[in-house]
C-alpha cells in the first residue's frame, strides 16, 4: 500500500515537471523579438566612428556592442534587395571601402524602399559582428533586425 502511494506521488511530480517544461518550451519557441523602435540604443554613433572603433580594437568593440541595440547615423552608400525582397542598407563614406551593413527588419521593407542613395539617415539594429578587411575589400560592421530611425 505504501509503495503504491509513493508511485502515485512520483508520477504526479513527474507529470507536473513535464507540463511545466512543455509550457516553457512552447512559450520560448513562439516568442517574438522586441520591436527595436521600443528598445533604447546603447550607443548613438556615426557610421565612420563605429567602423574606426572596430578597426582599431575589434575585441573591445565587440564587447561594447555585440548583441546590443546600436543606433548608427550616416550616408547611404548602397541599397541591396535580395530575391526574397529583404533590404540591406549600406552606410558609410563613399571614399572608404569599409561600411556598416544594416539588414532591415521585414516590417520596415516599405520604408526601406523609399530610401535614396547618398541620403543621410539613422538606423538602429542589433550588432552581430564585424568582417575585418583581410583582402583590401573593406571591413563591414554588421547590424541585424534594423529599423529606420526618425530624423532628430
């Protein structure tokens, strides 16, 4: 009789733990990213400044900006649209090969389509890395999930 009660308790505990783990997994799987319009940027920089920081000390810049929301202001060098309709806006100085590559959030596509080359804009995104200049082609700071910042 006592063994039967212990088995029931163990079964109940395992069932509760499994239900809690399932609920947590479901919520994490279906979690949405925060809209970056609502997130405060950890830094507001000119495109040339963030490129220089990464070029001078990549490790220190990665520690400061990696995985964080960063607002970058600069001149649009180029606008790329891939076959799926996603936009990448390249900010930087036209004389330099280095740039800040901003992958635009899909919710901002209509606004990205109105951006003109050589215009000055602000973009906020999550800094995900840096591609160093190893072959003389220029270095790139990478921002993802970018939103276009309103003019200040």
